C-alpha cells in the first residue's frame, strides 16, 4: 500500500493543533501540559473543554477543530480555490484589484499561494513577497487592511489559533473585538511573524 502523505499531513496537523491548544490551556491555567501524544493531548483538551468554551478564543478553537475534522474526512477530495480581496494593484497606472489566491490541498488546509492582479496576469506576488508588497501598498496609499482576525493570520501563516493567541499575549499585540471576534493589528503581527 502506498504511503498517504495527505493523511500523514492531517495527522501531523492534529497533533500540532492539539498541542497548541493544550499549551494555551496549560499556560493560562497554570497546569502542566501533557506529553505530545494525540490521545493524551485530546484528553487534556477535552478535560478542560468547559474552561476553553468560556475563553475569548473559543470561536477560533471551534473553527480550527471543525476545519481539521473536515480535512481529516476529505483526505481524498480536493478543496476549492478561494480568493481574498487585498486592495488595489500597486503597479503604476494599473486599474486592477489584488486578490490572495488560496489553493486547497487534498486532505489538508488551504495554503496561501500568491497575490494576483485582476487586470494583468504578469502582476503577481509569491507568498514570500507579501511583506514587500504590503510596503508598496502603504507607500502608494492604497487601502491596506489594518486588522486581521485569528483565522486570517492562521490562513496566511499556517499557525494554529492557540499559538496565535499565545504570541499575541506574549508580544502584547494591539487587539480589538468586533461582534465577538478578535482582531489583531497588522503591524504587531508582521513584527513578530515577519509577513
């Protein structure tokens, strides 16, 4: 039987997600986190589920665990391409709109691939160039998103929400809450994550 890399990736993401939330729970409750084994991590998170459900990060935890459960179910099914509006094209005299193209990975979470211009196919930036693109957008005074949700940060950086909350707490990121959803200031996020 051939090795199923998609299944291995989902398993790895399950361990990472459980470890991230277990670490958040342990840090904030002053508990010792369990060893990095799926059964022990899942039991620890389950034992602290009532506490986690009252935490400000509960919606993101539910979203992440739900997405991962779907990824585990869809190991053999490709996921659709998604686009996220970014702003106006930064190149001179270009009327195009920039969109981040997020491609699905069979059995996995969406992965950021590039930002593309709607008016000119040659206007595109790879994931590694996004910080430089943001600087160009700021210089040109194009509308730039100032606040990012935890799911936006996770999608763009591939970091679990629990780790994002921990980083935000450790580095004292500016935050705002809108309709029960937490948003962090892009300058604080990029200062720590680098783009």
